[in-house]
């Protein structure tokens, strides 16, 4: 084995089981934040890319397989990989570091590489961790290819390391401009059946996620996606996307796909071609997408519905115009109501909402709650505002002294940050959050 990749879990196996059983009704109503459980498509893409180039790359999905410490230790002892790559979102950063510590305890000579969102936007912090040897900033396929070829990180774009005990922080790796050059993620490298089963609960579809684009041109103040994937929007050729859908359907017997891309319908001509390819292939597969409310048009919704679209998830976020301004959504309540009305004539509609945004009062939460009830959506997914490094709001909160220099990332989660960044006391904010969850779980 040339390199082992590890996908951390938000929760230990026992806590995962408890969280699932306690929140099943919310999950089935569409709330993906009470128990985040998405397949590690980023790592599966890197695995497929490295294997295509002749490297022996494997993926250990701690989350998907609900692995405990003993199982991880036994795997490391049996396989003894020289390089171990661990992905780290901010919400899984603490778990990722625990895994890095474990790797170093079992295999002191192994080189630990940390990648993903958190080391991309907080590189110095990641490199101060004693168990982390290298980091990757940005897209990982090319930096890791060069690392395995050279054996050392020096002079590799996007690859950070330590020199004489001091962090060497690189610029982000150049983006992959031609995403058509990437192979299909290796869905066989993780326990796909576990994710298909969870998707059945979350989205009422026997399906799996796909990601076919990278980059985002928008500037939402709570999001850091363009820090990791850039602003330039790149999307795979529609024919290749349909071929991947066909492969997944034939290989795993699924009935549907959730396109996890932040915005699948950003380019009208791409959607035109994609729908043509789906119909031409007689794919007979359901699909669901995420979108912005200001990109919804009746003509396009009808076109996508004819090609199999059954649900659209809209980034609504708030019913308060002031909060929408804080989030830099550049959308209005009127646009939200219009988009939902149009889409609901043809397909199911789900909405993402957020509470506890900086500056929010209870009046703002009332406005969001009232809007969500008025929209009468098929599904809803609620979260508590979480300050993500790399986002505008994180930087502002830090400048205002509301985020400590040394953050306890174990306190960062999309349903409770351990503190309130709004004008509402934390205890009251959580009361309102769970009051709203209770309402929608019984609808």
C-alpha cells in the first residue's frame, strides 16, 4: 500500500447509534445536520485518481463503517502504510487529529498528511499539531500524486510541511481546470450500502450522492467553499455525468441520485444538454439537486422534471431581510416565496434554514419560523449558525474578539456551537431551535 486515506467520523460508534435513534423523525423530515452522514466523495475521487496513475491507494471510512479504536489499530498494524492522508472539515478537525495521534502511536515512521477544508484555511494551526507532518491546501489530486512520486513535500504546490520545526505554508494548489480529466470516484472504496440506506431515510430515495462540479462564484458570508475550490465554476461534461449515473445504477441497483453540488443549475446551457443526455440514454432514474432561489425558473424546472428531477433543495436560510443581508445571500423574501411556488407545481421542495446568525434577535427567528410554516415545504433542514474558518463572518467575529485565538473545535457543530453568536442567549437559542425541530418533526 502506497497511501491510506482516512475519513473521520463526527461521533463514536455508540454516540452515532444513539443520535440516529433519537433523531430519526427529524432525519426523515430532511434534517441532514442532526446527524451528518455523507459519503467521502472527495477522498474517493483522490483514490480513483491515484489508482489510475498506478499507485496503491486505499480508503478507511471510520464514519461509514462505525470503526472503533481497536479496529483502526489492527488495520494499521496489518497494512503499515508509509503515508496516511486524513481529511478534516472544521467540524471533524478534532476527530482527525485524534486519528493522526493514533497513526503516529502505531506507526511512528508513517507520514501523516492532513487535507480538506480546515487545513486549507487554517494551515499554520494544522502544522503545529505534533502528529501532522504535511498538509494539502486546496484540491488534493495533484499534490498527492507528486508527493508519492517524490517521497517528500518540498517544492510541491499546495503542500505544506515543517522545516526545522517551523511551518512552511504554501499557496493553495492550482485548481484542476479540466474536471473531465478526473475519473469517477471509487464508490467501492467505502461502504456504499450504508450511505444508500441513510439516504433512504433522509431523502426518501434509494440512492447515493454525486458531486460533478467544483468552485462557486457567490460570496455568502457564512460559507468557505470558494476558499477551498476557488470561485471559478467547473462542471463535468453532461455525457460523462450521465454515464456515471448509469454506472452507479447498474452497479448498486439504486433508483436515484442526490447531486450534492452547491448549485447544479448554475449554467442554463449545461442543464439543457444534461437533460437531453438523460432522456437520450433512457436512464429512468430520479435525481435531486441543490440550488439558489434566484436561479429557479418555471421553464427550467419543467425541463428538469421531465428528465427525472423529483426534488430541489433551496438555500433559503432566513425569513428576516436583515439576516439575509448579513448572510450576503442577495435574495429577498419575495424571491423565496416565488421560487418555492414555482417549483412546488412540478416537484418536491426542501429548504435549508439557519438560526442564531450574528445580530439576530428573537424577532428574526420568529420571521424565519413563520416563513418556513407559510412555505409548507416537503422537507426542511435546520441548523444553528456555525462560524466556519475561511468565511467572512468568521473573520469578522474574530476581529470583533468574539472568537478566541485558540478555538476548541469540538464545540463547533451545526446544531450547537456551545455559545451564541447572535443577540439571543445560548440557552434560549437552543430552546428555540429544538422548539422548531419539534414542530416540523410532527408535520
